[in-house]
């Protein structure tokens, strides 16, 4: 066996030198990597200067990086095998004592064949490109390394191709795959990445849509038990599950069909999505404001966890001339001092790049920490910006008027005390409330059957007695209205309590209330306060409009005062007619207005006045006089020189109140907006403005400065008269009421409930913003949320 295995001696230095010299002469030079320079980086390779003659090529493996190697292979394949130009004179070589040369007709038979003019040899392009990638490929294959020159041995070409499983055919297949992107490794990897990316976006979009719905409706995200075997995993997961059941494409990639660490449904993901939506909303609001002026509306209230929360709303005019009030944040404050509130507002302004120089108004309720002239929030902000004029919430002032009248007049105070007692007795238990509802239903059925009342959508709704509150707007009116509607039902409940009450105290209270409710004095006070509070309620609802301007508000206050004066002067007969009708309907004795008045508390003492004198002068007129005094006191401080000047902008009666001097004085109250040069320009602009506006019929029927601002933008008058429009915006941003802030606290009660009392401050803020601003939530695209989500 040893004769077949002969040890090969290592080549000597001489042999190596000779081999090197021979490589410089012949075809063997292309197989020696030692002659090539080392390529360290893809930057060293110029793909436009690749050598195409087989004798000059480097081995593919010598190029660094898989991507570069693939690109080089692709370049060579696109160009094709290297072949001489037609007409090339192929050199002859003596083989077997006969002159032989390369036959160019072989090019047509073998698409892989290429020829090197430098060394007069044939090569295989496909095997050259992939010889280093195929296991078992012979390193000394003539068609790859040394080159083939057996021109008298054509069958050798077929031998090189070999069978289907040959190395050559394997190289051919790799070349075809490389030229077909759908079959290449790079494409396969990219396709796999694209599929993973598509699945990721489907999962994320599904989570965004689920979160968007819950945010829009103010619903909770989490569930008590979110394990996979739970029957109810919470709103968010159940909604994702519902979306998956409705869409097979979603179902394939979410929840159990998603990687465990990539399901996009974790609580952190839910909070991040909510934060993205809320931040997009707030940034949209800030972008809508731009660098323009705005008013600050602030109030604080405790949530269900007894955490003090501060809501911040901005009032501004957008670029379409529309007045807007938008929530930008609900912030937890450690205490309600003015300094703490100011510090938290500073942080919010810094976060959204707002400046105190933009503030032109501030509106709060009557709390001392807010409106204090020396240390209140109002004073702290005025130190930052003297143009941030303070306006006490009109709706809050109106409520204070009602409360003050109820406390100052003994008869009205006693009346509301009896109402409170009635609510405690008639509505003390669920059983009594059910009795009231049941009695109401039966009476409605009888009235519908007899044709006394009609049916329809929103009519004959179930009612119950409502409890009044000193800080709840319109609550006194709603209480009296419900009592008036449910009067016979309340009488039935009191009769039941009088007979079957739980104790003697309740029975005595019910008996006393029955006597009081069936007395003419109660009926008079009830309908008198219904008439008075009805007008106050209309004013309160009017003041709570988001687009209300301060001139219209003051005009409505003035109109309401006139209405009260009209009732005092001419409303007696109509009121008495309503009272008599109520007495007849419920079998209550009527009083003769000419008879002597008898005090029910002192029936034996002579009053020396008639019923008419008592009820007309001592009740109706006295209450209205108190009401008008309170109106003048409460709203008198608002009726300052600022509002007097503002009235000159009103478009009512074809701008009948326009006064150049008043508007110039108004502009001087805003030194940060009008310097001396601008004041001069404004003085020239105002006469031209009023002449132009009066000549335009489109401005002839306007009733408010809110409509005026919008029409100026629609007609491009805001560009023709920029200083007038600036003055108009300064008036518009002044606040009327803090109703928008109160609505935020109402939303907080929906978002943060007893069962959801552990919600974090940031998450609660995001949920409230989305719930209060639903129009923004509906317009935000999934792509916008995804873009922000990926930046977290």
C-alpha cells in the first residue's frame, strides 16, 4: 500500500520563485491570490472599474462583505461572459503537431463560456462567480483557475457541464437566483423583514384603534383579571380580540398568534399609545395658536382619590377667526396655594413652549387663592404680564347672586329650607324614590290615554327630585322644576310616610310638609322662584357657551336685568294666573288678594295689609329688588372702563356704538400689542375700516364680535385692517365663564371612577384630554400615532 502513498516534499524557495515566474507568463497567474493587494474595506472597491478579462479578475472571496460580493456577482452577470469583439483574430497553438485555435462558434452553444485575449484561454463565468460557495468544488478546475486551452478537445466542455447535480449546474442555479430578486438570499431576508414589519404595524394599528375607541368613550383599559383563561380580560384586550374576530388578517398576527414579547398589548404599550394621542392633540392646539395671544382658564378640584387636580384651558382665536377653548392639561397639585398653582402652570407652559407674554386674559372662580388682589394667582400672573386682564367667571357670579338672594330674604330662605327637608323625607330611601317614579308612570299613562299630553322622542321622560347646591349652577331651578312636575307624586309619598313612616319623627315631618305644600304661600313662592330662576337659568346656559364673547355676555346680563324689572312692573297678573291654575289642579285653597293677610306663623296677630300688598310688594318686588342689587354688585366690577371701551367694537345696529376715541383708549390698555407707532397707524386705520365695513352689505346684520371676526377672515378684511383685527382678537380672548374647565372635571369623574381610582396622573391626563377633545381623536391618523410612538 505504501507504494501508492508517496509523501510529497514541501516546495523549495527555488520552486516557489520558478512558480511565480511561470505565473507571470501563463494562465496560472489568475489563481494565485498572493499577487493581489489586500482589500480591507468595501470603500476600496470601485464597482465601475471591475476587471472583466478573466485573467485580471480577483477571486470573489477576496472582496470583503457578503453584500459587496453579491453586488459584484450581479455586475458580472448583467454584463455577461467576457468575449472578444466580432472579427477578433484568435491565435493558433500547436497541439498534436497541428495548429489549433479557439472556435468562436462555441459561444452559441455554451452561454457560460468566456475567453481571455490576454492568455488565450477559455473560462466559465458561472463557476468563477460561485466556486467558493459550493462545497467540494475542485480548486484546480481549468475553467475557473488556470483556464482551458484544449482546442482539440471539445467534449471537455460537455464534461465540465456534467450532470444535473454537477458543480457547474449548481453555480448556474445560483446565478439564476441572483438575477431573480424573489429567489435571492438578500431578497429572502428582506422579504422576511418586510413580513415581520407588516405584522408589527398590523398589531400596532390594532392596538391604536382599540385605544382610540376607549379614549373617545372615556372607558377603562384594564381588566380585573387579564389572564388568558379569564372570561373577561378587560376592555382593551377584549376589543383587540373583537377586531381580530372581524378581520382574518389581524387574527393571524395578534394575541396568541404574535410573539410573546411582541404582542403590543401590554399596559405600558396602552399608556404609551394614550400619551401619543394626547400629545398629538395638545401639539395641534399649540400649533393652532402659533405665537398668537390667548386667555388662561384655570380651576382645581379633588378627584375620587382625594387628589387635587388642576385643569388648564386656553381660549384663543384660530386662523379662521373662530373662538376656541381647548384643554391642554390636567395636573396634580400638592396644594392649592397660588404659588403652587403658578409653579405648575409654569411647568406646563415650559413643556409646550408657551410664554406668559402671550397671555391676554385670565378667568377663575371666586376663590381667594385665585382672585386675590395681592397674593392670589391673578396677582402673580399680572406681575408676569400686566395685559393679562382678570375676569371673574360670569356663570359663577350668577350662582352667587341666586345664593345671596336665597340667604338674605327670610321667606325665600325658609322656602328652600323646607325644600331641603322635603328632599330628605321624600327621597331618603330607594323605596320612596321608586314610589315617586311609579306614581309618575301611572299618571303619564292616564294623561296619554286621555289625550292631555302627547308622546314623542324625548317627551315624558322619567324624573326624580334633584338636590340643590350652592356651587352647582342652575341646581336651584332644576330642583324647583322637578318638584313642580312631580308635585302629586310627592304628595302621595308624603302621605305614605305620614301613615307608615319608620318613626315618629319622620311621620311628624311628613305631616308638617303636607300642610306646608298644600298652603297657598308655598305655591306662590314656588312659582315666583320658578319664574325668576327660569330667566337666570337661561342666562347661565347662555354664558356657558364656548364661543361666547364678553360683550355679548354683558349684553345678555343687561337684558336679563331688564327682564327682571319688567316682571317687577308688569308680571304680577300673569304670575297670579299661573298660581291660581296650579291651585285648582291640585285642590289647594286660593286666597282673595283683597282680604287681610294672615301670617301662618302668627295667625292671631293682625298684619294690617292685604294679601295683594304682602305677596306683590313684600314678596315679589322685594325679591326682585334684592336680585337687581346683587346683579349690580356682582357684575358691576366687571363693567369697568375696559368693557366700556370694548362696546365700541360691537357690530349691532350697523356698528351704531362705534367710537374712535373709545377704541384708541382700549388699545392703550395693551401696551405690549400697540406701541406708539402702531397707535398712530390704528388711528388712521379705524376710520377707513368703519367706512368700508358699513358699505359692505355682508356686515349689515351682525350681532356679535364673534361673528364679526369670522366674517373678516372669510372676506380677507383681517389682512386689509390688521390692527383692527388684532384689537378684535384681544377682546374676543377675554373669558366669560369657566364652563369649559368645569366640563373637564365632569370628564374626570367619568374617566377616574371608584373602580378606576388607581389610575396614574399622566395616564389620567391623557385620557381626559382625549375624552374632552373627541374631534381631534377622530381626525388623528394611525400613521401619526405610529410615528410618535416609534420616537418614544
